[in-house]
C-alpha cells in the first residue's frame, strides 16, 4: 500500500465499511504491523476526516500507478 491508493476497511473491523485514500505510510514496522494515514470519504465523529489505520484491516480497491 502506498499514498494515493484507494482502500476500504475489511468486513468485521467496524460497524460499517469505510472508503478512503492513503495519504501517508508509517514504515517504522514490518508490513504486517504497518499503519497508514487515510483520508476517509466520510467524517468520523471521534477521529475526524483523517486517521491512522492498520494495514491488516484494509484492502486496496484501486492502486495508483
């Protein structure tokens, strides 16, 4: 996953499916434990428009070239 990729949450992670675009990647950890900052299409009442999400809970819908 890299900035610009369109992603959505996997089923079971939240009460609904979220869709957004990756804007930053924290490469501190190995891939399985990596986190990405996502600009979501909808605002969360607790986290706002952007927040960090674990890569393992996201799937790429459309990758940037």
